[in-house]
C-alpha cells in the first residue's frame, strides 16, 4: 500500500468534482474547490474521520468494499478504479521488475508484417524491437543504447516541439505521463521506472505539471500523422495491442490499401531502414 500516493490520488479526484456532479448543491458559503471530504465520506458510506486519514496517508489498508464505495463517490472510471486498487495494495501483485524480453514469436511477427510499421514498447516506454519499416518511418531504434530508445525521454527531454514530425506530440506527452503513473504503481520496487520518473520530473516542467494532475486514463489514439523528410506527410492508422504476459505493447502503424499514405509507406519499405536527416521535421 502506497499511502502517500493513495492520499494524493484521492485528493486530486475529489478536487476535480463539483457538488452538482454528484447531485448536491453548492450553497452560498462554499470555499472548498471540489467536494468536501465529509461529502465524499457520506457518498462512500464511510466515516469522515477514516476518509480524512486516507487522504493524509495515515489510515490502514481499506477493504475492497470501502474502495468500491470511494470509487463510486468520486465517479472514478474503470482505469482510475483499477489504479486506486493498485495504490491501496488490493490488486493482484505483478512481478517486481518490468519485462524487457520480447517473445521470439513476436519478433518473427514484426518481420512478417506486410506494409506495416511495427514496434514493441515496454511498460517504461523503451522501444524493445522494431521492424525495418518502423525504422524508416521514425528511426532505427535497434542501433541506439537502451536509454536513447526511450520514447518518454524523447518526448520530454529532447528539444523541439514535434519529435518525428508527429501530429499528436502534445497528446502523446499526456499519454506518457498517465501511463507511467500507472506503471510506477504496478512496479513500486522497480528502480528503473522510479528513476525514469524522477529524471523526467527534474528535467521537464511540462512533465512535472502533468504528473501532479494524477491522471491515469489515456484517450485512445486511432490515427497519427508524420511529416517525413523524404515522402512528406503520412497519416496512419494506429493499433496498440497489449502483450499481457509481459506487460508490453505491440504498436502497429498501417494505411488503407491503395491510399496515398499506403503508397508512401510502400516507398519507405523499399528504401529500407536508412539513416535519414530529420533535423527539420518539427
């Protein structure tokens, strides 16, 4: 149970709600932003004293029933409820360290995908494997050191507002923060993940600002555009498939057959994983 993070998460979720969101009236003398602690306690059917202690990081581990009541009172989404259980220590335990080993069958699949750029990304946003088309579209991560293959570092610590010329750079940064918060909760003893979060908080004001929001549910990105130095703008369909046994994601970029974007991908496929000069793609 991570008492301090649990308390901070509860406080952030409480402060985002208004009385009207839960069927209450604000009243003329309300000074608290969001709901009052006693209002959450009433809605969750627990004592105010116990809820206050939870937010202050002083309470013992809550039961699953108590957490369900709090999740309902705070109008948590499914992902937020799952995160609440992880912080409270009531979720099923995962391995202490995130996996960086990619199954051989997944590696073989990457090389067999027709006209599809693919990569495997770890729970800490390290690109663990990629095929030639992904290397041509973005860069050849296979030639980089592990620290340089990390997309979170690239998003927040590299200069330039639009890395790889992508259309959703801002949205991706928000996705990184939300995903890393959930990852850190799943692997509290993994020094690599904790160190990455500390590095990003110290090196990026934008990351620190987003981190303090305690958001944990990222919107689904279905399309993404790249501004490539050789073939121009390419808009691709995005599919991220969870490899649940290893807590990794297989990320695939493709385009409808016969479209100009598919032709651009086909051209990149012919060119192969060359080292392009992307200095002017932002």
